[in-house]
């Protein structure tokens, strides 16, 4: 005998949209990590070529190159690690896990905070450039060459990705706070219904076997 099952609640558009934005951000993070490492080799070569015309020593040039490589590798690693995190959050949201929604809010808040800090650092550098002593003039020349060593499209691309990432986190956090999302995550999963049990009949003693027919005379 079959019993009807309750149909699962349909995901609201807000949850689907939030998960889609997270997946797009995950793909963009992987693409950024790959492009960052691909661009690194040409950037180092361009920097070394331009640094030959400065008063910096080979040791100073090597130190800045090491800093340049470490910064690029660190950025690529962070981007590569954030991709599976964002994809996992997206899948958890589609599965209707309220704990994942809370975790997504936390990650979005950290992402927005990091983006604001990056913008503040850039604005601070433009408003108050780094002041070095007279003995560190060669180092100042090297640091000034880093921006020109990158491809012309690299810095605008980074700025655009940073803004898009911040907006993405803001959109995701807003979508997950909409009433439709709140109702869907607050629902309780249906309890499976067990088939009715049958009570066994009480034990009855066995009846005596029938008596054999009377033997003929």
C-alpha cells in the first residue's frame, strides 16, 4: 500500500540568485588566480629591464623581485582557496541549510571589510605617498617601477574586480535577508510517515487433534 509524500518546497528566486552570484564569483576567483600567475613572469622581466637604469644595487633589485613574486603568489593562493569556499556556500544554500546562510553572511561581511580596507589603503597612498629617507632613494625608484611593469590593463582589471567582488557580497547578503529567503530557510523538513503497524493476533492455544473415526466392527 503506497502513501502520498509531501512535495518539497520550491527554492525562492532570491536563494537561487544568491547561489548563482557565489558560483560566478568562484569561477572569477579561479580565473584571477591563473591570470595572476601567467602575468607574473612578464612583469618580473619588465621590472628587471627598467631597474637597470636606476641607481639600485642588484641585491635591492632581487629583494623587490622577491617581494613582487611573493605578493603575486599569495594573491593567487587566496583566490584559489576562496573558489571552493564560495562554491560550497552556494551548494549549501541550494540545499536549504540555514547554518550555511549564516556562514555566507559572515564571509560576505569579511569580504566587504577587506574590500573597504583595500580602498582605504589605495586612497591613503594617493593622499600621503610613502616618504623614504635620502639613503633609500634607490628603493623608492624601484617601488615606483612596479606599477609600470604590469600590463596596462592589469591594474584597471584588479580595481574593477575588487569593486565587483564587494558588490557581489553585498548583493548576496541582501538576497538572503529577503522575506522569501527567511521563510524558506525557516521551514522544517517533512517528517517521513511510517506505514501503519499491524497488531498481531493474541496467542491462542492449539486445539486438540480430531478423534479418529470409530473403527468398524
